[in-house]
């Protein structure tokens, strides 16, 4: 006996199980003629493991050796752990709301034990005690944020622990632009919070010789000196290889100059509140000619900063833009909206062989590439794989973010999909786009 199903239930079942995709029809011939192979389909990143270029590695090792940086090894590990565990500075409204809640709880507890009428002096005494208690409780329950002072030792610690993962992550992100727009040749590059210069190393991995102006901003003079020294092969007497290279401590006031690529990588956590972050994003967006890239650690806090910047730019009344990557849509991020978990990606990298041996490790990151103008009508908007695919015998499960702005889980099996679609899904990794419709 079959169970009767209401129409609404049938509709829900159809929605859950009818999602079916296939290779983008515009690519079918390319696969048939073997121009594309599933394991190297156009949505796959070519950078599986990031390795710092040999000349940069040589300069770094020379600098670390000359600075006797081996003594900083343990401190560099502590710095890296701190950067990954960092939270955003609490907003004043949040602190006030929390203080009011604690004050109400403490007051009720204190006055509930008093069974006599108090004089004005006694009331004032009790209130002072309550305020002291509230302050002490608040200190323990509010995140104590502080900006990092990058003196010379801290800069060297940062170099030891963050050079390799940051370069690898930025190469992975720039590869997205290069693959999709092979004819794009940026003429200028602006790096906000440039640090040790990983942005410059990464952008030259793809467009060396095309970029004629580099403008970098970092409030630490030690960072600016260190990034310059690395580009000069680790020696003070070597000429800077780029003629138009302008390191600065602060954002320029002028809004006239625009840059083809504007980057903010692992920098927005140094700003004291949301207001200052959004003001900075607005300034960076105003300076953007083509692409604005925001990158942070792949934590909940890091993703919140990236999503905050994404929403701010996409909802901006002026200078319209669209999400170039990783999002195939401009809707509210479904990962943030539905699950409150970070949209992040994994990048493997080869660690620096200085104190310890070289090894391949991985780092999580969140990012968004925003592009000026309207989304092109011929943008394929292929879905993005937002979690590691589950590969089993005979089938592969892919979790996708789609052009409709929702999350889909699709099971690609040998029996239900053609060989090309099945093998493309099986060959894809976390962070790739799947060339399907």
C-alpha cells in the first residue's frame, strides 16, 4: 500500500532530488576533441602547493641569517597562533549592552539581600560596589583587542611564519584572475597593509613586466624596510628592481589615482572598529580601476571581515561592482546567511627551510575578489565547490555554491552522469569551480 503524499510534500521532494547538472554545453566540444581533459578542466586551480620563488627564498634566508633570527623561532610560532586565534575588536554598542546586562544581574542580586530602607549615602556606597563588580566581570568577559606593534623582531618573526602561507594563498587568488582573463594585463598595483611584500611577489608571478607602478602602504617602517630588503636580494647595496615602487606609511589623501589591482591581505584586523574598516574599504574601492581583493584568515572572524567588505561594496550606491570570485552570485552569502559558518578554502604550501626542515602544510583563508562594473552577460557563473568533495567508490559528493545564491549538495555517480561530467566532479578540489550548468 503506497502512502499518500500531499502536493506540497511532492514539491519538496522534487526540489531535493531533481537537481541535475551537466557539463556546460559551450565546453562539450572541447572535451570531445580532448582539448580539455577532466583532470585539467577550466575551473581547476593549477596551484596545488605554493612555493616561494627561489630568489625570494634566498633573500629571506640571507636576511634571517644576518639577523640571527633562529632565536625568534619559538616566538614566531606563538605569533602565528595568535594571529589565527584573533577576534575582532568589540564594538562600543556591544560593550554597553553587555555592561547593562551584567549591571542588572549584579544589582538584583545585591538589593534582593537587603531587607531595610537605605539612606542615600548607603545607596551610593552599594552602587559604587556594584559598579566595581560590573567592571571586573566585564574585563573578564570582553575580548581585549589590541593592534600589533611591528618592531624589527616582530617583523622577522612574521617573515619566518607568514611568508610561505601568504604567498601561496595570494598566488592561488591571482591565478583565478589569470585563468579567467588570460588577456588581462594590469599596469598598476596597490597593496594596503603590504607587510613583508608577499603581494608584490605574488603579482609578479603572473604579470612581471606588465606592472609599471607599485604603491604599498604599511604603518610599520620596519615592515617597509624589510620588504624592500627582500626585493633587493637581502642586501642594502643592491638597487631596487622596480623603478616605480612607492612604499608609504599611510593611505594617500588623493582619490585621483586608480590602480588595476588593489589588495588588502590580512590587514583589516589592525583597524579598531567596523567604522574604520568600512571607511578603509571605501577608500580602497575608490582607488580600484579593476579588481579589489580582500583576504583574511579562514576563521569565523576572518570570514566576517571579508563578508562585511563584500556586502558593503555590493550595496554601494556609487561605483557599482560585482563578485568576481569565489562567489558565482551577488546575493547575500548563503554560507553566512544559512549556516553561520565561514566560507573558507584550504591552500597547501611549502614551509621555509630555515630552522626546521621543509614540509608541506596547509592554511585556511577567506577571500573575495570584487570587480568594478556590471557582471558581463557572458559570465558562465559556474558553481564553486565550497567544501572538500567526498570521494567514494563509484560516486563523488560535491557541496556547491550556485549562481542562484544557494548551497547544493550533488552526488555525481557513474550510473546517473555521463563520463565527462562525472570525471570532472571527481577530479575537482575544494575551491575549484565546476564547469557545469
